């Protein structure tokens, strides 16, 4: 499968992610609305966003500027290689 290169399709994809996230948050909170659940959901979303930022921006710009990740699976492979001392940088 090739990468999506059309800006229009990329914007639609981003919008669908936004709608899906909002809808799932609303449904979760509608099921059991409380300040605790709202705070936990907000913390969960924030932490996953920060992890995503870490896996791509921080690693590429501060840890290893020669490696480019293509997704979370690519990051996992890179992390395993780093853990076992294999530094195979393929783009």
C-alpha cells in the first residue's frame, strides 16, 4: 500500500480522526459522566498525544537525527534495535 499524498485526502483523514475522537469521548462521558472520568479521559488523551510527539519529533530531532520513522511500528523496531545495540539506519 502506498502513502497518501493528496492534501485533500489527508485533510479528510485528519477530520475523520477528530470526529472519531470527539464522538468516542462524548459517548464515554455520556455513559458515565463524572468529574473523575472526564479528568481521566483528558489525561489519557494528553499522555497519548505526548507519547506520539515523543516517538516522532523528539527521537528524530534530539536523539537520532539520521533516522526517519514511518509509523509506530517503525518506532518499535527502532527501539528494539537500539535496546540490543544494533544500529541499522535504513531510510
